[in-house]
């Protein structure tokens, strides 16, 4: 765990002023989808509300942040340029491991150590259902774009990774590929397509198609296309870049961009349905340092959003760049949707490997 030293200074706002500022900001917020978030563009009310929360957070002095970011220290240092009195204690944990720790602490009747957790709704579905995520915060009043806040769990989306087919640009052009998932079933692709045996992203197509149609599609796809099984999104991209397949159905925007930056001859094409893999910040209910946590989460979604996305080489657009006109974006933003996708992942994986 790495702590960030802070220097304390005098605080101007008292409790009455803090409450007044928060009340005045209740009408703030925006439904905009800009990745840069709110900031001053959200109006003085949101900026004043964030200042009030951050002043209260400075009195708490620290927060505990469990995350799986590539460069959390860079982001925390940037945050401390604006808020030096909040010591962010960052621990790197896979979201699955964070969720397990939260479950163990809750089951043991102990206070949950983390103030802020990170990951997808699929990972945090159980915690959401148990009421372990604080749903009382009006994040839009702090300038967070409304489209980046889940309606039921009040978690804040920080990344959106889009899924499509990633192809070898030395062997194919975008126009060589179909425009619809259904049209992937074609004998000309037999033995030339890489697929992930865990069912991705076919499992998410069930959000639009339903279970029966996905099951029928995968059965035909396996019989006609005879796909090559390669587990792991990045492994699939490497296989395509190396010529093991012409394209992979497990293409993801972020990983494709990362491989391109390494010189791989890859590009992603989005089809008629665009599954997404979203990552969120959540505030633990009863957090030991609630105001410091709110300060960091609100900053990260507004003034700090552009820096965060650049540092992590990610995007957070509601409609991912490059998606075709009329394409439908599929999001797993509720525990119910996450349960459906998880169930389909098991079923699709069994079909592909059976």
C-alpha cells in the first residue's frame, strides 16, 4: 500500500457554509456525455459543491482506494496538486479480489476497509444487491455527467471499452468484413476466425437478441466457421497480428489500440451491435472517509477525467468513436443484466468448447 503525504492548511468554510453550499448545488448537474466531465462547465453550483465536499474531506485527511489501474500513482499525484490535504492510500487489487475482500469483511461483521472500489457491475453485483454500495449521493450535483452514473447502484463509470472484430490490416480491409454479427456465419471464414472460449462477446449479444437466438447463432457459427480457440482478449489479438487468424471476434477498443501502438497491423471494426465493458468507481456505504472519497470520485469524473483517461490510455464515450450510424450500444449496467451475461457466458463457452 502506498500512502501520499499531505500538508494540512487552514480551512475557511465551517459546517454551516458547507451545508449551504451543498444545498445550493442540488439543482446542478448535466446529462452530457463528454469524457471530460463537468468541471466549471457544469456551473458554479457544482464547483462550489465539490469544494465543500473536498474541504470536508481534507479534515478527514485520507481515503483508502482499491483499484486495478495501470498508473494509479500518477493519477493520485495529479489529484493532490489540487487537494494536497487528502492522503490517498492506494492498493492494487483485481476487481474480483476486491469484491471477495469486501464480502469477507462484511460477513465477519467488520467495517469494510476500502472507501472506494473499482470494477464492473458483473463483479460488484452481489455487493450492490446487499446494499454495500452507497446510493445516497447525488453525483450530478457535484458535476458528474448523469449518463456516467448507474441508476440503481449510483456507481460512476470511468472507462468504456467497446467490442467488435479486430482484423489483420495486412490481410483484410474493413469492407471485407460483414456489417452485422449474424453475417459472420459464412464458410469463407472457416478456420480463419479467432474466438475466446469464455463466450465473449457473444454472451452480451443476449442483451439484445435473447438467449435462444444467441444459442442458435453460436451453434451455426461453430459448425460453419470452425473458429480457432484462443483464450484471452490480448492473446487473440496477438494471434491475429501473427497471422494465426484473419480476425478475432474478441476485439476490444483499448487492447487493440495498445497493440497498434506496439506496431501490430491491427484495426477494429464495430458491427451492428456494440457490446461494452465498463469500469466503475463505487463508494462503500458507511465508508470511514466518505467526504474524501466523494472528493476524489467527483474530481476523477470531472476536472481529472481527461488526465485519467490519457494516463490509462482509455476512453469513456457513451457512443464509442468509430461505431457505425444506427449501431446499438449494449451495456451491462445493472446486476440483472450482469446475471444474464454471466449465465450466457457459461452456455456459450460450453457450446464453443463442446
